[in-house]
C-alpha cells in the first residue's frame, strides 16, 4: 500500500476524529488494519501481527470465530434489532438462560447492555436501590470504566480530576488490604465493587483468601458484593469467572468484552433474584435502547458455547502457566529491566523499571509483528493478554521477540 493512502487516512482522522489520538497512531507507525483472522491481524502492507492484546480482553475467541460469525449472520437475516422490549425474543431468552447457567451461585437475573462501563453503572444503581444505602467502596487503581458512575468507582485520579465533581458516596481503599476494607465498609455501605484481579491497575493478583475476606466483610455489614468480571470473565484467568478461583459468589456480577465473541459489543450484569427485585418491580427504572439486541445476543450465545466446547478456560490455564513460567525466567535474567512478572491464566502483566522501557518494548514488539499494550492505570506494565485460542508456536515466537526487546532496553534504564 503506498504512503499516500496511509497519510491521507491519518490526515482525515486528525481533521475529523481526535487529533491527539492521530499523533499516537503516528508514533505507533501509522498502521492501517485491513484483515483479521484467529489470532492474527494483517495491515495494509500485508504485514502480519500476532495479537497479544485481544482488544484489552475482548477477543478471547480470536477474531471472527466461525461459529460466532455464523450465529450473527443467521440473526442478521431474521431479526437483528427488536423494536419493542415488551415482546419475547428467543435469542435473548437463550442468552439469559446461558448466563444464569455459567454464573456462580444463585446469580440468575440479568440486565443486558452494550459495554463494560454500562454494566457497572447498572450494578451500582441496583446496589443503591436494593440496599437503600449510598456508600460504595472500591479500590485504589481499580478500573471500572469511564462513564460517571464507573469513573467514580475507578481509582485513578488523573482520569477523574478534570471532570469533578464526581458522584458522591464513593470511597477507595488500597487493593489487597483486608484491614482497610474492614475499616471502611460499614452499615451505610450499599456495596463493595472489586475486580478479582486488578487488570488495568497492572495485573495485581491478590493472595488466596482476599476475595473470601471481602465477601465476609460485606456479609457482616449487610452490604452487597459487586464483582467486576468485565476483563477477567469468560475464561480469561483459567476459570469461567475470576471469582471462581476462590469459589465465592458475589451478589451482582458485571461482564462484557469477551461476551460479544469478538464480533459484537455487549455487556451484562447479573444478580440474585432477591437483589434484582427492585428492577423487577419497576422494569422501566433502568433501560437501554440497544441493550440486549438480538444480534449481540446471538454473538454472546455462540461465544459462551465456544468457550465451553473448546475448553477455553482450561486452555488459558495451561498455556498461561507455561507462558508465565518462561516469562519468569526472562525476568530472572534481566531483573533490573523487567522488575516483575505476574498473572493468572492468560492475563499476564510485565512490569518494567520505567515507562520509557515499557514504551520501547511495545514499539519493538510491534516492529517484530506482535500487538501488546500497557495497562491504562499503570503504564509501567505491559499486558500479555492474547486470545485464548493462541497456539504454542505463537507463544514461542513472542518469547523470542521479547527476549531481544528486553535485552535491547538497557539504554532506557534510569541511572
Ligand atoms: N471494568 C473493567 C474491569 C475493565 O477492565 C473495563 C475496561 O477495560 C471496564 C470495566 C469498562 O469496559 P468498557 O471499556 O467496555 O466500557
């Protein structure tokens, strides 16, 4: 593809889209994506990239999984969008039933929306109306989305400060600190919202027992536990949901990203029938025009089937363990550059000595034909978050490229 084609697209994006983002795209080499299949993205020059980013966890099934494409195509030619929420739709009901089957404990009643942040908004509203309380406790560096409620719950000041005042009633405690949580959750607390592993915070994996302790603190205070599984859910960490690792059941659970099978955007929150009751009593209290549209529901039904049939959670566990083991060896060889390696399943974080090194590694990997990116709330950490269908040869080639990139990063070390 000639350079004029690329610079024309970039100029138009700069003029009609976000000029700041256009600069970032330019720094990343002004790549034009053209075709995706499985774990591979091909650009306009025919260069192939192995995806170790998965759209921040959305492409767990890889790109254009044939079963998801077939389900969406079939739905497209019958009823892609429904006009009235007061009529039954078989695909929607199918999805609701599947969500209840795969979710832990007595979580049975879902509300369908279009994204992760919307799932969090709905969960927070439900917690407030169910308990009649206002206080929400979340964690420093947690990430729950960028709409106002989810932003208030998130724990990164830089994303919130320009938009103050935030919604009131949100408290933040350090992640992985049971004592701080215990001191903060009280009889005024509607809910604790927490990720089973902090994703954007830098892949912070809490020690075993942490989630159980949070569950107990909530129970002691009659507060609800909202588990944000938007990134960790649907097989990513080696379990269907991240909270399955400690076998705890939240009162409300949020999901999105991988739920759309990499083909459609969709989100959901699911609650116990008791907690869901206020929305059952008045179903118009919380609604969405496009939430639960049949096209997205068809994608989600197929995605859940594929995750189960292809044992993607188990694949994430075994491949994740193998990859983590190799990355730890790399860390042992270059401890000053690569300061930590951590994760569960195929949600892995590489922490570098500084942001400059992380940035350089991302660029070097891209040059070598790999997609990777830093974590939103912690730019020293690069995510290794491939589709769960990733193959061992892909992993092997990433490890080779990563070795070279880390070795070549010494010049970026602070003196
Ligand atoms: N919650 C968590 C844990 C996330 O990781 C994200 C996105 O990365 C969100 C919520 C927001 O999801 P979305 O970008 O679909 O709004």
